[in-house]
C-alpha cells in the first residue's frame, strides 16, 4: 500500500513476487488489491486488468473499485466501463461505480454518456453520496457542503475565500476546470470551483484560529484535483500546515507541497 501511494512500482512488484518466491507466503486478496492499485496508478492498466481477472479468489467489489479508480485517473473509458459493470453486478446498490464512470465520461467531454449513467442510477434507485467537509474548531465540528450558505459566519468565510483566490492567482494558480463534472461554460466552471466544501472549511479554519495553527479537515469523498492544487497554494501563502483526510488517504500540505506527491 505504501509503494502504491508513493508510486514505487518496481519496489512494490518486487515485494509481491518475493512473498511466494522467497518466503512461501501466498498473497491474500488485500495483497492483490494493493498490486492492482499500484499497476493501475502507474498507468499499466492492461497488466492490472489481467491480474484482476486471474486472481485465485474470484471477483471482489473492492478489487474492481480499485481498478476503476485507476481507469478514472488515466481516463480509460473502455476499461472503466468494464470495471463499473463488474462492480454493479457484485453490488447493485453501490453508487460508487456509477459515479466514477459518469465522471470519466464527463472529464472526456462525453456528456451524453455521463447523462445516461446518471439516468441509469435513477432508474435503479441508486443514490449518489453527497460530499461534505468537516473541521473542528474550539471542540466544535463545523460541516460544509459545496456552495454552503448556512453557516453563521458565511460572509466572513466567503470574504476570506475571495481574498485567497486573488492571492492564489497572483502566485500562479490556474483553476482545473476538468474537476467540474458538469456541462457548463468555462467561466461558470471556474466559479463553481471556488466554493467546494474543503475550500470553505479551510477558509473558516483560517479566520477562526491563530496564525501558525495547523488545520485538520476531513472529507467523505476523494479530494478533487483542483482543491488539491489550491490547498498546496494556500498552505504556502498562509504558511500553515493543512491536513486533509479524504476517502483515499491523508494529505499533509505544507510549504506548497503535499505528502502524497500528487499521486492519490
């Protein structure tokens, strides 16, 4: 797992092979899943898919989801569709494969296909999990959703975020509009990116804590590419450590870099 998140393909492969060759240890499902994730993240999707299909344990939802995540990262529509089909057969009420496949189509600009997947979800009664981010300040947990306007300090939060956006642009930040998975004009997409839940949580944390205080944020979904890039800029601009726990891993942002090495 460590090799996967660090992108150490050769080291991971060596460990996997060494288990049975040198120590007579049969790899478990978890070991296969780590290896599939490692191959997939490194872009070796053909090898990853072959390993999935040749596992001695049969098919597992978690394994196909790991492979589907790699297809999303690399924009492989064909393999992504196959992986999503396998997951939906194994776990029909799981929204994750449908959302991932829809996102793959959206990033590729195939809006009709993305819409078809969403309609399929509706017809099957599968509901998408809503994204939210939380931050604890003064022993109280504050929760935010995208475009949140319900927080009592919303005006201060949005003022801080607008200031941060200007500072980030001056520092070279460019909005990653591919992270907007809706068919909209480019200007509208940039506006949508400004108010993602983790950015609101960060802005609130900055106005509610002393300078130099680390911020700890949790998000129930995978942090998007734009928020990841923005948080790197923010950590450098405000000189703070920002720790984000998303559905995949911990991200430690400090001095403009992230502990994941932009590989998550």
